[in-house]
C-alpha cells in the first residue's frame, strides 16, 4: 500500500479516477475547489487529503479540511462546507480494500487527527457501505455524536434512450413527448461553444436565478468561476428559451464521465406543469450524447434524518421525477 498526498503531481488525476470507481458524488472532483472556496468564503488552515493506492491503482480517498475563523468562533472540520469524504474503489478485491483501510487508519492516528476531532464539529460521508465494518468507521464512530443513512439519486446514462425515457415520471414523459411549442427553444452549452455564447448563457442564468430567488444568494465571484468551468469543460448548461427569453437554465458539474445537477432556475409563472420538465429531460439526453455515464441528481429522503423546509422537500421530489437508482451511504457526525 502507498500513501499519496496532495504534493504528488498525480494526486488530482488519481482522485478523479477513484471517484469514477466509487459511489462518491462528482462534487468532490478537484476542478471545483476554487468554486467551493469562493462560495463558502473560507480558506482551510489545514488540508487532510490523501489516497491509499495499491501499485498504480487508487483504492481509498480521504478528504477533510480544518477551518478556523473569528466568524466561526471555533475550529470546524468539513470539505468547503460539504461533509468530508471517505471513498473506496469498488473495482478492487475486498482484501485490498481492507489493507487500504488499515493503512488509512494508521496514517490518521499518526498525524493525530482522530484525537483532534474530539469535541470538534465534523461530518464524514462514507458513500460505499462495503466499508461499514471497517476499523476506520468504527474509530470515527467513537468520535461521533450521531449517524445518518443517506440516499443519493443517480441516473445511469449508459442505458438506452428508451430505457431512460421509461424511468421518467408521467408528467416528464408528457412534457417531453408533447415537445416544446414553436416559440420555445432548447440549447445545450458546453466548453466547445463560442465564448460569447458561454458568457451570454451564464449572464442570463445569473439574472434568472436572481429573479427566481428574489434576492442575491451568492457572490459574483462564484458565477465568474462557473463561467471559467464552462470554458474548461468541467461544466455544461441546459437552457430553455421562449420567444428568445430564457425561462429555464440549469448547470451540470462535469468530472470525467460523471455529472452533478448543480444549479437551476425557472421563470416564475402560474402553470399546471413544470417549465423545467422538458428542458431537464433534454439535458439528460445531451449529457449522454457527450459521453457522461452517471448523472447525480442529489440527496433524497433527507427528511428522514433532519428537518427540511417545504422548498427542500419539493426540490428533492422534483429530482426524483427523472428516474435513476438510489445509492445508500452512511454519514457520521459530531455537533462539537
């Protein structure tokens, strides 16, 4: 077993490679670090990031950052506001996984992280329940005050177009099959589009997002960074227009052959059917056409483990309309 840290020039490549061979969401891809830093407005004082490999094969990925600021008043462990991550390569034998877990546990003990987490706020996600009996999870359980089971909805874009269509809800099928009217249009924007097309799409979605939310929800820097991500191929956009005016926009984070449904906004209007249904379904097929194999739609049934607003529940319900499978994972938390 080899320990590989961020200082290794191959770390980013191996991290993204391992994400492809686990059930971990692509939101942990290296290409989104600057965006997260701008979004949460905090810079970690310590980064605990490493990979355990067997030869050239990455087996285990660990990501957790230590933050401290006057605003937070105390130390906090997370991954730019997201839970920390422990992910395993599902394509290697369980015996190799066990060795990697032992090596990771040894390293975490050596650097004093397990002791440092006592009475500190943190949350770690284990998206692969194959590690549920490992010493690593057991050790973190001793530092934790609660545990959660979570569900992640993932659409397998390796399925045929007809198979994907069959998994759509009735309302989505109806919206898609009826087709958009002549005064509506759909565009799929990628890094291959002309610069002025990309800039215009981001600018229009930013405006629509503000109108939809009724307020500014994040900094201009995050939008600028997403424009750069669009240019470098780590972001794609599905846009819906009516009479030349944007009525729907969604951003999909891209990492290798996976995507994550990240940001969307729709024109506010009274309608019995969702504006977004036909456009998101077209985005799904467009993502498939550019070689994306998995589309992560987001968490599901979180109301089982924490209180949710009606808005959050409605978003999760909406995400379920496009089919896919539920991946089961576990999280460990400490309230500090």
